[in-house]
């Protein structure tokens, strides 16, 4: 199944070296996906494997290095392994009956509790040590043999039982529309758009509209006004790409709700209210401040890239050229020294699961650094944040007092844009 990784339940396997983590993965999948060796330390860095566990559905299983790894390199491997808890929805702690439950296992249990991640104790190798079933191990527990497959079906049932109830992502737009509603999706087709396909957030929103028995009408921004002129059915909602906010807002009648793919994903993958509150920190930025642009993937930047070019240009235009902007691309946690930044501007997080995005938001909150995402930031910069939040009245109230500031910023940017165009033409 071609399920995006961010929509799969993430299951992390922890355990000492040579307890059979890789063998257990092969037993769960029924395939030889993981390298199995009697040599301790075969698995070094965390390895992700997408698979399907019925009836649980699509999952990502993460194989980690041994928690008893030694030496300076071993400590680095263990640190990498524990970083997996940023995105793990469930931990399987694999135990060898010969070594039992000790200080290494206790450390995993402790860290899983810190991340509020459910944990299951998996006692492996019962084909070699059948007496293990008479030993005392912490609950919840299951006894298995990765070699003979004994207990594997029971383990699958335990995974289903202990998977977090809210791990499945909420609907993207389904709670904002009714069956039969017309939803217009505005999708620019420019040099930034992938050839021959829509980007992942657009695909997912359209599918969610259809899954909720509504009608999805997809147009480019230049054709939007013809929808209102020629369509007899009044759209319930207009969803736009953030890059064309201004035109879409101007062409959409004020009595029709308007938002963006990025705003929807801010709620779908994280905490929209925190991101809305975070954008207000833009006004407090001063020359010399540092801003972090956080991207979940390592895409190839285009000429007028939103995160690498547009947003930095706008921020520097407002604050000054002395504003320091850094980019962190890829998965994993945000940099440890977040306190040095005055603002974090995050991408739409389409490549992260919800827990990983929430973990990044929590990391920013812990460091007391405001965080916002691209869609909310662009709506703010264009002076239409209040309108982009029209499907969420409770959040609109947060920004009512900021409307005049938004309009001033938008007017400033229009002047700046005109200046750059004039300089380019000359």
C-alpha cells in the first residue's frame, strides 16, 4: 500500500544487543527485511521499515541499536536510538530471558514514560528458554519466539491493544464540511509545482473531501473567479495554496470561508493555536535576532522557495538585513540549543507524523521560543490571517486586535515588492 509514512503508526523496538530485535521484525512481517546476525551490534543507527500488520494496518517499525552498547561510539548510537521516542507511538522492549530485566531496561521504561509513550515488554527466545514463562516480568508482557513464530499472533494483538487511541490522525477537513458541500481547492501550477502530479498535502485534502462525501473542485488561481460566476452551487469552503493567498482572498466573496492547505495541516499535524500565537512574535523581532527555518524533508530548493527565499526576504524587509536566518532540514528533533532563536518557522510537516510534529512544538515551548508554520506566517504577512482562520472562529478571536498591524505589514510588503520589481526591470 502506498501510504505516506507520516500516516502510519510508528512502533520502536528497543533492547540490548543480540536480544533478537531484527529477528522479531522479520517474524512480524513474515519477510526477511532485517539483517540477522549472532554478532552483537549489527544494528547501528535506527532503521525504519514500512509494513502492514493486519488488522492494525500500515505501520513503520523502527529498529534501534542495542541499549547496552559500549564506548564513545556506543553512547552516540544510544542517543540516536532514544531520539526515536520523538516520533514513536508505541515501544516494544525486547528482553532476553537469560539477561532478564535490569538497569538498561529500566532506563527505556523511564524514558518512554517521559515521552508518554505506551510500552510493551516482549520476552523473546522462549524456544530456548521455555522456563521464562514462569519468571516475573513487568506488565504488559508477551512471550514470543522470533525463530519459531510462537507468540507472534499474540504480540500483534497486544500491539493493537496498547497502541495509543489517538494515534490515528484526525480528519483534515471533514469536520468543517457536510456531505454534498462544494469545496474549491486552488492549486497553482508554476515552476515550484512538481511535474505531472499534485503535492502530498493537496492530494490528502482532496481525498479527505471525497471520503467525507463532499465535492472537490480543483482550479488554478487564475480560474477561481469563473467558479463564482458560472457555478450555481455556492462553495462551502475555499482552500488555497499559501503562495497565492492575496489573489484568492481578493477573488473569493467575503461570505465564503477561506483557508489554506498549510493552515489545515497546522491543525492536522500539530497544534494550530500555538502556531497562531507564535506568529505574533514577528512584531517583536529586532536586528541581530536569530530565526530558525525548520523543514521536515530535504527537498531541492527552487528559485523562489517559500522557506529559503520568500519568508526570509519578507522578515528581513520588516526587521532589517542584520536578521540571522538558519535552516534545519530533515527529520529528528530540532537543534538542542533552541534558546538562541527568537522564532521558529516550520514547514507544513506533511512528511512528519503528528507525534513528531507535536514533539517539535513541545521542544519549542520548553525552550520558550515561539513557533509558527509557513501557512500561518504567509497569511500574516499578506494581512489576511483573520480570514485564513475563518473556519476556526475561536482562533480568529486571538488575532482581532492585530488586524491593523497585519494591514500595515501587507502594505509595507507591497511597496517592497514594487521596489524589487522596479530594480529588476532596470
